[in-house]
C-alpha cells in the first residue's frame, strides 16, 4: 500500500480520532461532526421498496464501478452496499459504515465499520477490503484497475491518482484511503468535498469481494456473484433474473424474492 497520508497534522488527527472512537465503543449511537448531522442506523430505503421496473435488459453488467446503464445500476443496488446509503429524502445514512468522524478542515473522514460484516459467501468485509476497492477505482497502477475507465469515479472525483493539472496540482479531489485499524478506514481529500457522503452512496462505490473480482466473478451472467447487500442472485435464466434474500446481510433481511424478466 502506498497512500498518502504522512503529515504531522494527519498523524495528530488520527491519534485524536482513535481516542474518540475508543471512548465511544460502548454506545451504539453513530458519531459525526459538522457539516454532517448525527447519523442514524436507518438502512437504505431500497430494502423496503419494490423494483423500479420488473422488465430489465438481458445485457445487464453487474460490476457497478464500470456499469452506466439504468437497468444494471438498479440491480446492483439490491446486490451490493457501500460505506453509506441514502434515505428517501436523499440524506446520507450508515450502511457498511456505522458512523464517521470528519476533521475540522473537512479533509479527513474516518469511517467505523459495523462489527461482523460478511459477504454472502461468508468472507469478512474488512478495512483491507474497503481500501482495496478504493484503490481499484482510484489508482491506474492497481492491477484491478487495468485499462477500464471508471466513468463514475472520473465524473464525481474528477481524476485519478498522480494526475496533475498544468500547475502541478492533483486533479482528483481524493488524495487516498488508508486502513486505521481493524474496523476503521480513513479517506483523505486534497480539498473539501461537502457532498462526499452523498457521492459515496453512488451505486458505483459499493464494496465487492476482491478475490471474486480477481477471478472475474463480477460483470455478466453468473448466478455465483458475491453480494454485500440485502439480496443475492438465485437464478439467471433465459427468461429472467431472480434475487433472493441474503441471509448474511447485516441489516433487515428481505422476506421475499424479487423477480425480473428480460425486455
């Protein structure tokens, strides 16, 4: 890992945040600081809703960091989850992260993960997994980044690691991500991004299993896709797609299947 947070200021901030997080372990109330109001434990409203449409394209592509079409992104929101989600009003809510702390200069965001998170195959969701997903999106030298364009990252965060403008300034608003300890992760910014939490709720920034990514398990037709969200793929046939409840999901487990037919 080669990122990027090495100033004295950041080490001091990290130490203070770790003390704060340790002090708050006995309570289940998430912690946040201005400009973000205290987060609640309300899960994403998608779990309570019904499909936007039951007719979807047969050519859906279920790697949300690369997908751009509406049907693919609709399905990925049932299968995967990121650090935060949005409620019905568009406000950021805890998802895989149960709380966060924002530095006074709004350049450092420390996220605390929920305890015991696992993918649908039982693999733990750890800060190392979160870090590896970010580095895939952000760093062109990362093996999992490859030659893909990552359009959502480019659109939202403007650039990738080591890209500079004419004045030698970093183009990306994100400087890097770093594991802090066994259940916390730090995202460091090059400049404040007031809507960062909203941006991180974009379907492109959900968390995928790194081993499955390396093995090419995400993308096209594959009923063995590994989920971090409330549903898994239970059937992918010539007639359509069936999503079933993910029994290992951290939140409220859905009660029934969702069925989609091809357009």
